[in-house]
C-alpha cells in the first residue's frame, strides 16, 4: 500500500503562486509514475501534470509554461511537488496527488486551491 499526503493548497490572488507537496509513504520503492490531478465543481477530474521515475514530465495544455512538476526520490523519500505560477481563476479546484504502483492507482485526500480575482 501507498499513502499520499498533500499539502500547500490555499487561497491566492490571480497571478500569484502556490507550491503543492505530496509525500508518499508505505511501499514506495515500487512506485512508478506520480502526478497531480484536479477536479473543479461540476467537472470531471483531469490530469494536470505527470512525472515518470526517469523524470519525464507531461502537462495539461492549459498549464504548460505556468506549472512545473518535480520529484524527490533521494534518501528513501518519494515526494512530488507542483509549482504553480501565474495562477488563473480557472485553476480553482481540489488538487489530488496520484501514484501508480504495479498497475494500481493510489490517491491523496486532496487539497483545495482557490484563485480569487
């Protein structure tokens, strides 16, 4: 099993920045890709950013150039970050951390990001 705990959400004005963190614990040594999803009210959950074990990154088109995903695998840690810059009103959502291990998906509890005008 893998446990994921997110932190770093909050309220920010449009144009501002936030950094989300997700710390993995449990059976972390076999984690493959990790990523961030988000779900806004009345909308489906969508993949925002993903990073593989080798460090290959991919992004949702609307966040490219504004968001950066990174991963820290050093010292038995497995933490993934999402640096969000130039935030827009439409970035408001609950953000969920995701990890994949042996074909299974694990999820964090979610952290609220609210962008105000």
